[in-house]
């Protein structure tokens, strides 16, 4: 998978601070410099003041101001299974690569065995991998090899059948019904900083699946560069706490 930041609000933490200061100020924040808006906040520099205010907001559960800062991520090559999980989040906006208008007719089915077009879960190729909800982990080498073979044969066969159906004149939107749920998809998604923290609460958690966890961790890494005080606080003080319903 590949996760990149496509676009994001400039100076997101200036905006978060301005929005929050609006709530408790008898002055109008419109037209004020950031220094004026932050005059009453503790700290010697504007950077320290931002740190103080952002920490205060997050520690008190005053999350609204974080909705003003928005980021758009482009994600390449996650499974349609991972897509089904992330698209459950209703305050995220999505664009998803179409299987109606994009057909995978030039993919070599043999390359699919090695990771082309379909995501290979670690449990298919790593004998030591123990996933959640795994009923049986003490399998023999022969059993593991069989597992790998069944997985790879099945995805190769599915892609072969898909391409045969295309050749027989079936439209891609119908032929896709035979493709596996592990088929790769590219996604563009936009969310605000509050929502990203909520997604991370649920999807970077230990009980989330490895793939969506990896995607979420990569979004958090990008967010730490984009909106550093917020996501450093989140990482240090909030991440991994018991899921909150609506942070
Ligand atoms: C480990 C794990 C396992 C899961 N297993 C399953 C499963 O087996 N089957 C399944 O169907 N789903 C499953 N889910 C999905 C889960 O139930 C949620 O639908 C999904 O995570 C979206 O999160 P959310 O409910 O916080 O809503 P979001 O859409 O992310 O919304 C954010 C918050 O806004 C509020 N909100 C949004 N819409 C409403 C509304 N209509 N009414 C009231 N409040 C609202 C809620 O406070 C919510 O927490 C699983 C999720 C995880 C993390």
C-alpha cells in the first residue's frame, strides 16, 4: 500500500486556535493577527501558546475546533475488504476507483500470485503470523504450504476467469463479481482532524485488522507532519485508550 497526503488545510493549528479562541473571547477573531487572538494564552512564544491551547482543548474534550482543519489522503492498493471497513466512517468523504469503468484485462494472472492486483494477507505467506480470530496456529509445514497454495491458486484462477468473461463480452461491472474481496483499489479520502483521531481510535487499535491498522498508522504519520502539536498530543496522551464513542 502507498498512502500520501494530497492536500491539507494550510496552517491548520492557527485555524484550530482561532476557532477555539472565538468561543471564549469578547473580541471578534476575524481580522485579528494570531498574536492578538492568542494574547491571553500561557506561553512565551506563539508556538508555546499554540501548544498550551491545543493540549487544553484535547485534554478537556473540546474537539469542535479540530473539525476546521481538513486533510485529503490518496491511498493506493488496499483491498476492497479494507475499503469496506474505512467507508463505514460517515464523516469521511470518499472517491473510490471504479470496477465498472476500469477493467483489469492486462494483468498477468501468474503475477497475481505474487501480489499483483490482489492483496496477499501475511497469514497466506508467513508461517509465523498469528492473526486475530485465528482458530488454529499450530499447523505443520505441509499444512502451511497447502494454505499458501490454495490462496494463490484461488486468486490466480479468479483473475483468469474474470479476464475470460471480459473476452466473452461480459461488461467489467458484471465480470468483477468473480474477483476476490482482496482485489486492490485506490481511494481518495478527506476528513477533518477530529475525524482522523476518531478513525485512529477505532482503526489503529489492537482489535482492528492489520491492513486498516497499517493504513491508519501511515495517515497518522502524515498528520504528525501536517498538524504536529495535535497529533503529537494524540499519540502521547490519547492513542490506544479505550475506544471513545465520539471523540
Ligand atoms: C474492530 C472493529 C470491528 C467491527 N466489526 C463490525 C462488524 O462485524 N459488523 C459491522 O457492521 N460493523 C463492524 N464494525 C464497524 C463499526 O460498527 C462502525 O460502523 C464503524 O467503525 C464506524 O464507526 P462509528 O460507528 O464510530 O461511526 P462514524 O461514521 O465514524 O461516526 C463518528 C461518530 O459520529 C456519531 N454518529 C455518526 N452517525 C451516527 C448516527 N446515525 N447516529 C448516532 N451517532 C452517529 C457516533 O458517535 C460515531 O462514533 C467494526 C469496527 C471495528 C473497529
